[in-house]
């Protein structure tokens, strides 16, 4: 949660660094999606709301502190802005 608050603070200021720091980014959970096992997040999400595509077997997903999941390639761009 603190990482998201830090990100919100950075995005609201002008001329300040934006996006997560490297250490904040590295703390986020990333895992390989499997259709045969359950997700590490609290509820089973089946699609990425960034690209609107369903998760497919063996794709890398990133889990935010709020437990929402995204394709790593989709959300990583946003988190590093």
C-alpha cells in the first residue's frame, strides 16, 4: 500500500521523479500463470484490465498490493512511468 501511495505522490507533483523506485518495484509479486493451479492473490482474476485479454497458461503476471493481477508486460510500463 505504501508503494502505491508513494507513486500517487510522485504523479501529483510536477518536476519530481515519477513511477516506483527500483526497490518498490522489486517488492511486487510476479509469477507464471497456470490454468491448473490457483493464484497467489486472494481472488481468482481471469483477465488483464489493461489490455482486456484473458490470462493464458505460462504468462508472467504481476500482483499489486491490492491483489489485482495484470500481465507483467502491461502493468510494468505504467509502474515505471
